[in-house]
């Protein structure tokens, strides 16, 4: 059981790579060594009542899922069983993400992509029946990526922490930037930043995250106010786990200069495209730019990292 909230640091990045602006990094990547980044935030409501989980937790994800990596670790640390439906039947023990999940006690069930898309829209009883494992029917359901109204509410704290940590918030020149896979974390940040500034959402792919989906998550989480926000889609036809030599080069140089690792799929892409926005003159002079580092660093070891 959690004893109380853990607040991540807000680091001022100096010398700033963005001439004329102040850059801060919200270090959610340091919240927990295994249940990392926004996954700690999204799983927070579950972990607060972990002692009440009677049977276990069932969720969904791809073979390199950050979410499943974090959930498996959380189950081991907080003492509840975990199981996961894996997208794709070509699952190998050589995959560091799934090897870690299995070693943490998570039961893995690879299915075809078509079955995966169908099953994630059903319930635990349907999944248990399809897999022929009726014991799963007693497990709690956790959506793909931990995407739930409780998670949106939990992620709203990110914005409130940032506002408290800044010396003097200026709504007109404050931009909070966040990468997005499902849009759940972004929805929480947008709700939490209402009345304080602007939010820029950087989807990891040019599909899967849109304004209607984000707005619906905010409403379903019980918020009636939100900050203005903009979706900054990646340039080019990059798919979810695709990166370019320019992005990988940027990530390498950022780590060398500031000693901060970025994953390639989420935070690396966000910071790369954020630099492009600065060069284009998008931000007013003297803007304060806060980039939320959502973790995902297990993906560096896994070679990909997603979800």
C-alpha cells in the first residue's frame, strides 16, 4: 500500500538547447526504478488498494509494452497476481520486456493481432473462456496501457506539481509538453493545467491519439475544465515504433550533453520535434517550456519499448 504521493523533480536544463526560452524537464522517469514514469502515475490508484486485490489483474499490451513491464513489477512488489494478453503470436523468450514480466510472475498469453483487438473490447470472463483458463475470470480488468478514468485523475497531479514547482507561473508563456500513446496521461495533464498555461501533446505515431478521444477521457474522469492544447503529430509517415537516424542522433547527443536518457519512441520523439518547433519560431520570446519525461527507459534495453 502506498504511504503517500511521490513528487518528481522539476529540473532546469542548463545550458538550454532552446535559445531565448527556459527549458525544464519533469523527471517522472525517476519516480520508481521499475514501475517507471507515467506508469507509476497511472497505476497509482490500483497500487493504493493493492491489498484489496483478491485474485489478480489482467491487462493487455504489445511484446515491448512499457505498461506490462511496469504492471508485472508492481504485482511482484505489491503482492498481487498479474496476467496479460499479448498482441501477436511471435513472442520469444529473448524479448527482454516479456522475459522480465514473466520473471516477475506475470502469466503471458500471446494471441493473434485480430483476436487481441477483439478481446481487449470484451471482459475478463470472455478472455478466460477464449483462453481456456477459467481462473482468469476472477481477475480485475485493466485496459491496455492502464488507460482508465482513475489514471487520468492521477495524471492531473503532474500539472499541479509543475505549477507549484515553478517560481512564478505565467499562464501566457507556460507550455507543458507530453508524449502520448493512448492520450490518457495527456488528458490528465490538460485537465490539471486548466487556467495556468498551454499543453502540447506529441503522439508517438500519426494515428491513435486525437482530440475527440482526449476530450472524452477528460469528461469521463469528471473534469469540467481544461487547458488549451494542441496535438503535434510527428512529421513523415513514421509508424508507432519507427524512428529516424535524426531522432536517434538527437537522443544520443542529449544524453551526452545533459546526462539524461530518453527513450526513442516517446520522449526522444517529443524532444526532437519540440526542438523543431523552437527553430520554427512557434514559442513567444521568453517562454517557459516544461517537457514531461514519462519514462519508458526499459524500451532502450528491449530495443523498442511501446505501450
